[in-house]
């Protein structure tokens, strides 16, 4: 479990979020949604220990960072390092030994090529593969489906469900609500200047409609679009 108690984050006078109280339970997929700038990535970085914050973040296994797999939206890769070397480096840092890494190459990546030459989607697949080999108990997935092809999205969905069945704690963000409502056990809505809203599956349709009304439809109506009779 990961628990947040009165967690707040500010950049100068700008309050990103304030007094968040949350519990992310083992064996659950927790969706985090919100507009750009709502604080999803900042929240993830606070939990992962990359950002300072006010309040308290606890987990059953400490230090949390040693048991956490964090997939960034755009994974950072070192120059002049192959896909295989990238995985080996992360395994070495965790003191984990895997003799035949190639047999775990679920996305069929060219592991002997420089990872910096990979496409955006391939880089994300490499980061996912490495993360899954590190014996993590907690997973933060920031826009994990972005940049992936359809088949890889389907495979990743199955992987996330498998992690849930293994009692892992999963935090998942997306700008697209549709994918999360089919996958998540609970969804948390972050909105600037508003209290956190936590929604369970029976209320997903209501949340979706509220978000469409308040965010999308009012903005679409401001466009000078006209009916075409041609």
C-alpha cells in the first residue's frame, strides 16, 4: 500500500495540489485523470521521490524507491547504450541477475541496437520491459499507452491486469478517460483549485459526462463551425 497524508506541492506561489489524502491498495489499479497542468506527473514525481513536498507519503516496503517501477511519459535513455545494456544497467542497480534477458523481450525489440535510435514507441517498450524485470511491488505508469501501437497497447493492458492479479499496487494516468474506465478499480480526478474527486466504477459514466460538459463541449461551442450543405 502507498498512503498519502496531507500531501501538498507548490512551485513558488503556484499551488499544484493541496492536502491530498489517498490510499493506493495492493491488487488495485488506480487511475489519475485531469487536464494538462492539473498535477498528475508532479504527483507521481513526489511519490517517486523526485520532487520535494509537504505532508507524508508512506508505503509498506521502504524505501519506496527500491520497490517502485516508474514509467515516465518520455523515458530518458543514455547515449551510446544498447537496449540490452540499458536493461542490464537497471538490473545491476537493483542487484538482480537474469541470465537470458532476450527470452523476456516481449516486444521483440532490437536489443543489440543503440536505444537512442529507437522510435518513441520502442523506447517506451524498452522502459516497460526493464521495469517488469525489477521485482517491483509498486508501479507508476504515466501515460503508458501514449506512442504505442495497437497490439502493444493490448499487450500492456494484459500486463497491467496481470500485475493486479499478483497483488501489485498500480497508479496509472491518462488524458483519455475511455481507456481508464475499462481498466481501473478507482479513478481520482485532479483539478486545479478544486478538491480531489474519487470515483468508483458505478459513477464512471457520471464522471465522464461531467468532464465532457465542463471541459469539452463548452470549448467546442466557441469555435466558428458551420453546417455544410455540400
